[in-house]
């Protein structure tokens, strides 16, 4: 049995779906990626792989962060982004 992993505050696991499944009403399709944000305990599934651990980026005054989608995606509010 694998140990449970804890996602700390200001961290997230980037997860990738390996096989189609239903995740509490959300249909996950093979290839989908999403963030599992902390602080929480991650309970692994055989259909999901942890791709990486992401850390929060602090944006200080007079700084900016430019991001660009590399594929079609939805943000946390369900809005689509097609700019790639």
C-alpha cells in the first residue's frame, strides 16, 4: 500500500488522466490535466498520474507574470481559453 501524499499550502500537484473515469460528477478523459491544490491529502487513483509538483509564484509590486495556454483549456471558473 502506497503512502498518502500531502500537498502543502501554496503548492499543487499537476495530475494527468491515464484512463477515462468519473471524478465526483466530472468526466475525466485520458490526457486531461488539472491541478490538485493544497493544503490537502492526495488519495491516489490508478487512472491518474502525478506529473509534477507546482509551487505558488509571488508577484511583487512592479512585476508581472505572462502565461500562455499550450492547448485548449478551462480555468477554475469553467471559462475556455483558446489562445495558443
